[in-house]
C-alpha cells in the first residue's frame, strides 16, 4: 500500500519537474540557455564575438582611409596631365569633325576601363554604353568588334561577347601614362583591326564626384572623304596650303592616325582621372559606413556586457539569500 501511494504521489509531481519546465525557466533573458553559454568554461561568449567584429571593422576602416589618401594623391598627379591633354584633340574636331551618327559597315568600339576595382560604377557604365553601341551598329550588312583596354571591361564583355572581341590590352596604368606609350598602343590597334569608324568609350572627368560617359568617333580616310564630298566639315580642307609632295589622301591618312592617337591619349587620361576620383569617393563612403557600423557594434557590446553583469549580480544575490535562509 505504501509503494502504491508513493507511485501515485510521483505521478502527481511529475509535470512540475519536467525538462520542458526547466528549459522554459532557463531560456528567460536573465538565464540564457545552455546553447547560448558556449563551451564549458567560457562565459558570455557573445561579448567576445562582438569584440572580434569591432576589431575587424576598425581594421577595414584603416584600410579604406589609406586607400582614399592614395587615390587623392594619384588624382592630383594625373589631373594636370588630363587638363593639358584636352587641347590636343580639339583642333582635329574643329577640322575633321566628330560624327557619331555616321553610317558605316565596319565599327570598332574601343572600351576603356580600369585594371583595378573598388572605384564605383565607372567600369559598368562604360560596358553598358559599349554594348549599346554594339547593338545600335549591328545589322545584316554591318560588323561591330570590340577593342578592350582594362581588366574590368574584359571580365564583363568576355562572358557574353567573346566572339566579337578583336583585341585586349591590360595593365595600361602599370607605368605612368605618357603620349609615347599611348601612341604605340594606338598604332597597335590600327594594325590589327579593320575599321570604318572607331568609337572610343570613356569617362570624362569633371570633378571628384562627377564624371560623364563620353563617346568620341574617329573615321577612316575613305569615310572622311565620303563625308567631305557629301558636304561635311571637310569642305574647307582645300583652302589650306599643303607643303611637300603629299596628296590629299596621304594627308588625311596621317591626320586620321594622329587624331586617333591624340583622342586615345586624352581618353585614357580622362578615364584614369575619373577612376581615382570615383575610388576616392567610394573609399570615403566606406570609411563613413564603417564608422556607423562601429557605433552600432559598440552599443551592442555595452548592452551585452551590462546584461551579463546584471545576471552575475542576480546570481550572487540569490546565492547569498539562499545561504542566509
């Protein structure tokens, strides 16, 4: 009879001491669960995680600030060259004109981009405009090819336009840019591609926070003569006095090649200047975002540390009260 009564009493108390009840009590804000406490012997592991995150954010912020200073230094060095190069191609535009709407059969889109990233969306903008020109100048009797300068445009255009890429040139800014270097590249392009119109896509520098996607068009000698005969801007070429035994065709050929090298030189410098300005702005934004994230992590760390201190105080007071009772 005694054993039966004891079993009945055990069944009556079982719901009060079930594991579910213990878990519900320990999962309260003041008593974290066993899973939240981490491994045996480690207390308040969440504060350590937050400290590690704060340390990594501080390191990233130092890197972005340093990259901003480097970009600002490079921008000052190249901005003077860019402003001086604008006077090279303007006389050619006044003499030969810039005809982006010229209807030709063989188009070559020269896309200028950077070799490095972390400079905003200037490379994506150039690639989008290049794809638009390719689509606009494509047709049953037309042919459009790409000439790519820079790793970033190469990575984007190779994915879906690999068969249309004629020439790829990278590491253009490995050495300081000068006219001799760019003229060699321009000569290499003219030797390896057949064209009626060269359409150079680049970003024209305006300020540190502003750049304008630009397209410059250089026509071949045959198209220039055709445009001149149809009443283009070349009608005044005969009014100039020509010295030497060169014919009009030879003069136009030399002018077209010189125009392409000068336009390329200005385009490369403009794009490099826009790249440094965009990188400077991007790194400044990243540094500010890292500062905001650091403030939020500091607040989280302080709250977590205060909660752990409060929990320990409650445990100490409860233990002392139990001993006194």
